[in-house]
């Protein structure tokens, strides 16, 4: 079946612009996660959704970062007023249900802020 | 807070050599432990996992045993192949369904 998909695969933007990153989880998966992979910081957790609610958003690095999930499916991560330090690969993962250990990862969106 | 420490890389081996990648963790409870692999140009994939002490996870010839007494989850393979070249990440999850905390990753290169 189809895995987790993310779009765009690559995004180049100018400092100060807003960007939106999209994640389509595996159909039927109720848990959704965002992570960031960058040089020097490794893989960092950003936010976790169970259904449409976000019980854990403690990894968001600043109030410029926000995320939402609608219909228990697609999620959008928005970064406002992008900075060069936001350059990273943003990964999305999903799990079949809360309490299920394995997370299935998408290919990521590579964000470059000039 | 939780943390995962992996041996420093990169690691370069010849085909059929024995592989060990060390991983130790710090956690307040009884986490589940994972090894994820990222092949060149691909996304993260679960390689193996263990959910309680003394469990052994295994897949594709790789093994790791959950050692609570040494807070370790070392990855081993008896005979590596060129196709095993990838970045390997050790990770933990404190409770089912919660965030993953990753180690720094270890780049493995296997030469023919």
C-alpha cells in the first residue's frame, strides 16, 4: 500500500518568507509526528498528533512554527518568517494507533532558507 | 530528560566483517528501543525493536538485545554486505505512541 508522502520534496525560500510543508499519512493511521533532521542537531521531535489534536507540541522550536491536522489525515507544518537556521529536512511519520510502537516515515521535505 | 548516545562514526568495514554499533540510553521509565536505518536517498525505516528488558530484536541478520542493567542496545551483524551501507539510528520511546528520541546516527560504509 501507499506509504507516508510529503510535499514538496524540496523547497528553497528566502529569509523572512512563510512556508507550508504537507504530510499525507498512511490511510487509517491516527497518530502523526513531525521531526526535523539537520546537521549538528540530528533528528529532533517537533510535534505529535493523535487524531486532530496535538497532545505534545513541546518540540516546536519557536512560535514561528505551527502545525495542524484536519480530518484526522493530512497535516501541514507552517514556518513563518523563515530564518537560515530553519534549513533542514522535515520528516513526517505516522502510526496505526496510539499505543503502537512503530512509526512509518515519509521521504522528507528538504527546506533551504537563503 | 531522555537521551540516546551512539558510537561516533563513520564506520568503514570490508564485506563479511563483523559489525557492532554501540548505543546507550538514559530514560526515567522503561522505554521501548529501536534501530532505524536510512539508506542513501531513502527515508527512515524501522530495522528492529525491543520493548522490554532482555528482549532481542532481529531483522535482516542484524540483532540487538535490550540490556537494562547497562542501559544499552548495541546493534550487531555477523557478516556485513555492501548493501548494508547506510546511516543507522538508535532511538527510544518512553511510552507507546509517544515521540522518538534519536541518537546522532552512525554512517556505515561497507567496501567490497
